[in-house]
C-alpha cells in the first residue's frame, strides 16, 4: 500500500485532524506543506483550502472525506461508531465544530491575534470580544457533552474528538483561554487524556509568533 500524503501546513487545524486520523489508524503518511493559491494546491482542491490528500493515484479534499477514507482504508477499530445514534452524534459534533467552533474560536479569536488587523496593527478587540463570549457558550455545550467521559461521544475515540483537539490546542494558548475555560472540568479531564495520545503529541503545531507552545 503506498503512503498517504496529506497536503497542508502543520498550523492548520483541519490538516491536523486528518493527520491525527492517520496516526490513530496506524497509517504511514507524509505531511507535505503546500502554498495557498499555488497551482499545485488548486489542481487537487478547486476551492483552494487545506488539507488535500493523495493516496496512489487517488486525490481527495475536504477533511471529513479524507478522514472517512483513511478510517475505511486502514484496518483496526473504526473512528466512527456502528451504532446509528452514536454515529449521528459524531456527525453532529463534526458539523458543530467545523461551523460554530471554527468560526468563533479560529476566525474570530485565534487568527485575530496571529494576523492582528486592529488599530495600529493591534488585535481587534471589537472582533475578539464577541467571539470569546460565543466561544464560552460553545465550550459549555462541549463540556456538557463529555458528561465525565474522555470522549465527546461514547466511550472510545471518534472523529469528533479529532476535530475538537486541534482547536482546543489554540484556545489553551490564547490570553483569554484560562478565563474562558474556567470551571469547565469535563473539558479539562478529557483534554488531559487527549494530550497523552501519540496522535496529539506527534502533530502539535509550531507555536504562533509570540506564543509559547501549547
Ligand atoms: N471545509 C474544509 C475547510 C478547510 C479549511 O477551511 N482549511 C483552512 C485551514 S485550517 C484553510 O484552508 N484556510 C485558508 C483559506 O480559507 O483561504 C474542510 O473540511 O477541509
């Protein structure tokens, strides 16, 4: 079986979800950084996002499609539950994280610090403040979902956990992170378990400029 190649920068949360899936499934994979807007990326991904994937002659884009392909292509326990209700809950959380979490935690918060666009080149607090408030409410929903378990759905790791983890790495490193996470003990416990996994440790992104490693 040829190696899987994941195209995307190590900082990208979606790219990391795909990489974590490869590690969890024991897949041999290569990470290939790629330039946004490059003809090489657009040839694989007409929408110009990351990650993209190549496996032999097969090319694929969209994180969900890549993760499901890797999950099926490799032996070992599936990252998607067989049970219909649990499977639906995994899909629910993947959708919620891709939409609400990504919008408010990555676009409206983390990237506002990384690419500061406010007055005098400072982070724009008029954008960050409401995003942080919305993030707190999203995180309360996640905290409730854990219900004292280490996983978002059920008693074993699913793709939902691999969507959550890359975003949480950045949230922990934000100036408002400790306050926003205050009292969310389920998230704390599940995060400890996640941080001990090889897939988490092997895919840690380089710290954003001016920020210590998460
Ligand atoms: N729906 C896509 C979203 C991928 C995505 O937004 N990736 C980000 C990086 S984490 C990206 O490519 N951003 C660059 C841009 O939006 O131009 C997926 O699930 O793969």
